[in-house]
């Protein structure tokens, strides 16, 4: 089949580089915006931080530049830029500067495996035992559990280290590791993990001894909260069982994760908006960090004019002229994108504030109206994806605390009177009912549905179960307490 060349014309809808830049800036939270601006200033010397005080001079310079770029018949910048495409590219760059770079931060803290290895140095182990211990520690998961079979570890040592050992030898080294800190590491399941910890606490106290017996002999009954069976078989009172269970609940089910939690860095939330209320009126302001003062470098503007007026037709002069013009255009695009970001943020947040006005005035969750992304998109005449980017990772400071914008979006539910209420109102009633229940006889999902129906909310049992799971509330059987 012969190869043929032919021309085709077609229409395609593509985002311009400026639109892509704006979309990316919209979803950037306040904390990252500072870093993004600093990065742009470092990469583009034509962009400077600070207010442009000589606005009139700047406007005149802009008018002169427009005339000098477009209307001046004696000067055409295209005369100095070779755009015939005759030069071949010596390399291809398939990555856009707008591509998202996802950087995985590296922690400077030691892992719990490394801390366990440090403890091995203090033990009297021979070379083979040390290799076995190091292999076991390397197979522990993030929670500190050994999920790999002993038989598999035997094979690993034989193939990787050429060390022939028995399962009994590995079991002996595993017991040594289980004596290390934090207590509970090296366990193969939750029951063994809790037993390791409770055994270290045995000091003759009857409550801790009872807790040990429960974990050893009645672990399944304990997890299923079949307390009646435990009290009957152990012949103890409910108060004794309660004290023993309280002792078990003090144990750590994820000993490896405890070190990870202590080394965790907590990020401070910086609100993007501030809403204040004065005499029944709401006022919205944008965080100053979201409205930085940026300007185009005057030196680069003058440099462009100097290059253009005195440029020769050598390729180096044309490349220099093109470089300066690209940096100036990039600076102007970035400043425009920041301004559009500010306008879009204010426009969207103002619509949310007016839509949820009753809540911002009272702070009562029951006053939240059902609101989805489409509702705000129709009000501000923007695409739903744009509203989603604005709501993502953004926070507003109110008189009732700093709240995520996603908090205000919720589905609606009809009452008996036909009124539309937010599902958050239903969840609040659900939480209050569960908090006030008798812990020895927790409310079932069926009973919770009946309570909501009595209050006028048309809701089924399976919907109650869905809302309960969203609130991270366990089923009635697991909420039972003595």
C-alpha cells in the first residue's frame, strides 16, 4: 500500500497555556501558593515581587509597547524573529512546564525498623542469629506485625544469605525481638500483640491478670462483645470485667505505628478567606497571601526595546530577543493568572456565603442548606470542575472556627412537610441520638430510623447505616459497654 500525504482541516477545542496555568493555580492552597510564586520568580527574571507604584508610567510604557509591537509601520518585531521554521530541532522536549510534578517528601526520622536494629546491637547474638533477627525486622509491616510465614523466612535465608536454619531457630529469635521496644512488635496477629503487652504489665494485680486470661481464653468473645459469656465462665462481677476491659483498651494494637505517629509533622491550616459578621451583615475578605503584589521587571522591558531597536540579523541576536520577549510574556501571563485566581476565589466564595447565609450568621449546623457543586456553578456561571478546584484544599475562617469549603457541600433530603434539608442536619441528629443512648443497650439501625421518621425525616434503615458509617460509628453490637 503506497504512502500518501494530504492536508486536513479540523476544529479542536484545546486549552491555551494561560488557561492551564489558571486551572493549576486555582487548586493550589494558600500554603503552596507562596512556594509557587517564589518558584516562578526564580525561573523568570522578568517577574518581580512588589507593587508597581508608577502606574501611569507603566500604562504609558504598555501603550508604547503595544504600538511598537502592532501599530508602528516602521518597526515590526517579527522582522527580528525568524519564524520560518527552517532550523531543525536538535532535541525534543516532551514535557510541558505546566505538567504536575508530584514530589514525595522524604522523612528525616528513623523508622521503627531502624530503631529495632539499633536495639539488636545491645543483645548477645551470634552472627547467624543477628542475620535472622535482621531478616525478621525487615519483614515487619508498618504496624509492627510479622505477616510472613516462618517457613517462608527459612527459604529466604537459604536462597539470599545461604544460611540453613530451622523454623525452631527462627521462633527463638522472634521471641527475642518480641522483647524489644515498643512492646508488641513482632506479633503475628492482634491477639499475640496484646498478650505481649499485657504480659509485661503482670505485677500481681488481679485486674491485669483477668485481662490476660480474657485475651488468652476468651479473645473471640471479647472482640464480639459477648460480655455475658465471659462473666459467666470466669464467675466475676460486671465491675471486675469492666476494669479488666479498660486495662485491655489501654494497650496499643499497632505498636509500629506509634513511633510513626510521634514523628508525624502536622501542617498548620492557613485560611484562604475570612468572613466577619457585623450587625447582621457578612463581609468577605481574601487572605493577603492569596493576593500577592507582582509586577513586570522594567529592566527587562527596556532590554526588549534595546534589543529590538539595535538588533542585527545574526541568529544569536534573534535568540536573545526571543528569550527576553518570552520571559516578559510569561511574567504578564502569570500576573494575569494570579488576578484571575483572586477574582474566581472571591466570586465563588461570595456565592457560597450568600447561599449558606443562615449558617454563617448563627453557626448552627441545622441551618446548612443542601448544596452541590452544580448549584454554585449556575450562580457564578462557571464550570463545575472550576468550582471543584476552588473548593479543594481551601478553608474559610469564621466566627465559629476554620472550616473546609467541602464542608458546606452536601446532598438534600425531603421531610414530611416537603422541605429540603441538608443531610448534615440528619447526621447531627443521628450523632446526638447515639451519644445519648444507653450503652448497655445501644440503638440499632432500625430504631434510629424510627427516631428520625418520628422527627419527620423520610429515611430508610439502609440509609441510616450509610450515614452511620460515614460518621465512623460502629454497629450497635460493637458500641455496647458495661
